[in-house]
């Protein structure tokens, strides 16, 4: 009798268990499907973010950026001595250049969605359809982008560049200069690096020679500026470099020694040496203007022409010395 009852009971027990098993299997499959769908969505989103921030997309898909892309190809962000290229997204999209956190990644997506929508609208309406229109709009667009950088403390620049990463022969100079310019709440990278991302003017070698002659004729500094800082140089620097810049414990700063050290260099390089190592060795601190004035004195002593314009801004230091 018990044997006859056992089979129906087992059958009823299996019937009761099967729906639960099917539910677990269905829920597990659904969860796995959602996970796979989430992974696919994240992968596609990340691919779309990278693709829409690439140089190829920005330079070819958007007709309005044709001339900006050409100028970018002429800049040191595209071709440089170290072989590291900063893409369009690195400079124009916050958090694109670094390892963004989850919150930063969402912020980046929202930023791209906002800018992308506006760009599509402008592109469809052909608001910048010709080179003439681009040249007309470029100053306003540059000001808008610079305002964004200043408002956000040059977040895209700092995504790639770090003070702790400076290395090489002139690393001390770079550290000293940047530590004096960079504060916790204020950055102005374009004060010295105005043409770092786009170079629109590409003069020929003949034009370059003409420009250098013109620059010498119009003057690299003012006579009054150089004369005023002769006393400061004598007080702070002549102990190492000599009253006549002939060199004592420090190197000579005229003639062949000057050309060997700074021939073909930008004025910015010489100013950096004055503001950084030279001031450090002298145990003094030069203001930006004082270091510019000493630079003017050195230019005078090395025969570079004076003019009516005073060196008063580091953005004036992009000229190359002969």
C-alpha cells in the first residue's frame, strides 16, 4: 500500500518543483540578457564617443571644421619631437584625455550631446560654408573657446599636462615658471601658448626672412626698458655673468656663447631661464615684468634692434632669435 502511494506523491512533488525551476531559469536568462545588453550599450557608447572625438571625424565629417583641421595639422599638438599627438577631443572635450570617473564620464557625455546637437544644427544650416565665412567667424569662436578654458581652469590642458611630469635638461626652469603662474584657482595656459593647437599662418622661407628683418627694424624691445634694467641686472646677475656679460661663475651672455645657447630659440626660452634658474641662483625673485626687462637688456647687449614697443607680455615672446 505505501508503495502504491509513493509514485503519485513523487509525481505531484516534481510538478510543484518544476514551475519554480522554470522561473529561476527565466529570471537568470533575463538577467544575463540585460547584462549583455548593458555591456553592448556601454561598448557602443564608448566607441561612439571615441569616434566622434577623433581627428578624422572632426576634420572630414564636419565641413565647417575644414580650415580648423588644416591649421591643427600644422601645430605642435599634431606633430612634435616626442611623437605624442593631442586629438581634437583631448583639447575640446572635458575628461576625454584622462581616465574619467563615472560622474566625469556622464558629464562628458552630456557635454558632447549639447555641443554635438549645436554642431549638427549649424552644419545643416551651413553657417560656415566658405573660407571667407570661417575667417570672419574665427575670432569670435576662438574667444568663446578661450572663455570656456578659463572658466574651467584649462581642464582639457591639465588632462594631459602635469607639473610633476616635466623632465629633461630644462625641467627645473619649467617647474619654476609654471609654479609661479599656476595657482589653485587660476590658470592661463594661453598666456604663453597661444598658438599651440592651431597654426593658421604658414609663411614661406622668403616671407619668414622678411618678417625677421621687419621684426628687427620695428624693434624687439624699447631703449628705455633696456636702460632701466641695467641696474637690476648689475645688482642681481653680474656676480655670475659679469658686468659686461663676459661670464664669471656663470656663462657669458654675449657673442658666441649667447648664440650657442639661444641662437634659433624663442624669446620665451630666454625669459624662462631668467625667471627660473637665473633668479634661483641669485637668490632673488623676479616679477614677470622685471624678467622681461632683463631680457630686453640682454637683447640690447647682443645687438638686436630696439623700437617703440616695450616687452610687457609673455605672449610677445613667440619670436625666434637669429
